[in-house]
C-alpha cells in the first residue's frame, strides 16, 4: 500500500491556517516540521509548528482500549489493519510585552487550533462528494512553558493531537488461477489429486 503522509500533513496545515484566519489570527505563521524563526529570540510573529511524533497501526486490542478510536470507527467497514493513529504535536511560540497580553494571545491561539481540529470531526454531516483524507482528530493534552527574553515574555504551547485515518488496501494482484493440484515429484510418483473446474466469467 502507499501512504501519502506528506499530503495528509500539508492539508492539515491548510486547515489550521484557515481556522486561524477565521479567528482573525491570520498573521500567525504555520510551519511543517521546522520553525521559520530563531528559537532563541522573541518571535516577531506567533508561529505554530506541526510535527509528527509516531504512528501506530491499530489492532483490535488497541481499539477496545481507545475510546476515541472506537467513537470514530463506529460503522466503518474498513479492515482493522488499515486504521492508523498518527501522533502529532502542535508547538506554538508567541511573545508579548507583559503577562496579561501574553496569556490572552495563548488562549486565543490554543483555542483556535483546537477548534480547527474539531472541524475535522467525522461525525459532522458531509456531502457525498466531500472526501477527507482523515477520519478524525482528537486533542490529547496541552502543555505550557514561559520564559523571559530581553524585556519580553515568551510562551511555548505544546498541543498533542491524535489523527486517526484509514489507508486504502492494496488492489488484488492479477495472477494465475490454480485448476489442478498434483502430489509427488514430477516424472516419478506424480499424480493428480485435485481438479478445480474453470468458472466462466
């Protein structure tokens, strides 16, 4: 099978940008894997970095112990081996002149990002022509850290998210149908033991 994680992540970046813009936070940078601003300086603009931590193929045992997985997979007929959980981290850095302004920005950004993820809820009503490359995103945790750089305060917000999605199973590989089964060594004790009639298409 072919899994295009790059396309998944790029579309998720677009979804986050759209969600931030809807909350009047369009000046926020959204980067994939690596930040575009120096990490030892006060960020000129708020920046969100989307990173991949791990991926898990969901087995039946995991499914039974993972409430989020059970909720999003209800009614879906895909084989369990094609259901996956991609663990993501959204890391946001933002600076402000004082703690009040900083906390206001932190609240706005963290809420907007989570709202963008909730917009991927697979239980929402979808049109028949709308095809999403994911099935659901579930926020897991949110960590905060603060530091002072020069005379400004800088916050780092780390939001862990599980992205559940399905892979397409491989198409059947064309081959040769077996119609006769022989037992023994060819040319010696070699005899036909089963015959399977051909089925007309």
